């Protein structure tokens, strides 16, 4: 007989937790001294809200009886919330005066899904999607929230794909708000909330775009040190962590290689298979030794 207690949360409870963490973020921004541990910790906890709300927005879009009414309610609450948002943030110089609150961002995310479903022409769809993402740059949760929504929506109903996509979203979020990351250095140095968020989004996008653009070189490095394991045989989570770590080692001068390895191992412990940690460590350790010996170039090839 299994006496272990299982803690399960329903959707409403998760939403309440997300709202509470967002409240912590707002309290930190408005009332606490920037740069202090308490302020930065509560801000980072609050970032949990964004992917959760985007996830439930996608769920709501799939199951709502009327998308038109759903969009209308979001727009109404966005308009009602704008004055309190302005008084709390823009008036206190925590955000530019023209910044729109996060409910406007969710409204844009809903428009994003409508475009994905209704526009059949790939070219027009891409333009509309990019346009919506660009408009989100003047909103709270800029750029990342539309990307989360797009990822969650395109994952469809397949549980495995949805799990992988949420892992990637959590990975991007975790990287951008981890204070130990050199790429995030200075985010808590007393700069305003606008500068902090811009750097967070910029750093996250650089990582995603960098891995995507250099995936062939990254995979060649991984295969070189994986002891005859082909990339297509690796688990998706392990492969994602390896690609990210190798990218930081080879292409990010502001990230020390040992820090990149430690990040990958920590994330592997949280999200990956228990046996994968030593495998990832072995590949990355071999890669860093080759880099230090000068036999690993940026292109991922051995020097003559």
C-alpha cells in the first residue's frame, strides 16, 4: 500500500498561485528598494505568472464557446486596468508612460492565436504574427508572452509535445531570471524596471536565436564528444540542455564555460532523467578541455 501523499492542484488553484506571485512582483517593484535581495527575489518569483497565464489563455481559446466574447472581456478588463497600472508603474517611473498593462498583452496573444487559425497564407500569417509580437513591445510581458503563447498553441493537444514545449518555456524563463548568470549581471544593480525587463527579454531571445542559428555546429560538437551517440538518439531535454550549454561555451564570451556547465547540470537535475546528468557532464567536460587545449573552434571543428 502506497502511503505517500500526492499533492495535486486544480486549474483554479494554479491560477490563484500565479496571481499571488504577480502581486509579489508588483509589491517589490512599487514598495521595495531596487537592488536588495528581497526586491529582486520577489520580482523573479513574479515572473512565474507569465507562462502560466499564457498556458491558460491557450486552453481558454481552445474551449471557449465564443472567441469574440472572450476577446471582448479581455479588452474591457485591459482598459479598466490601465489607469491603476499607470498610477502604480508609469507614474513612479517604473515603466514608460505609454506602456500597456499585461491584460493588453494577453489580448494580443489571443489575436495571435486567431491569426494562426484563420490566416491560411503562410506569408501573410508570418507578417501578422511578427506585427503582433512587435506591438507587444510597448506592453508589459513584452515579446516573451506572445512567444510562450505561440509555442503552447502550436504544441497542439499531444501531451508529450506540450510537456516539451512547457519545459522549453520554463528553461527560457529560468535562464533569464537567474541572478547568477553573467549574461544577467547588472540587472539588479539599481537600474529601472524598464531596463531590467529589456535586458531579460533580450538575453532570452539571444539564447533562443543563437541556438537556432547555430544548431548544426552545436550538434557536431555534441556528436564529437558523445562517444558515438548520434544527436537523434538523445532525449529532447538532454539535447536542448547540451545545445544551450555548448552555445554559451563557444559563442557567449560573457558566460564562463564552467558556469554554462553548472547551469546545464542544474537544469538536468530538475527536468531531465536522473541518469542523464553524468552523461551531460561528460560531454561538456570533454568539450571544455578541447576548447582550453585549442582543438575546438567556434565552428565546432578540430584544428589541424
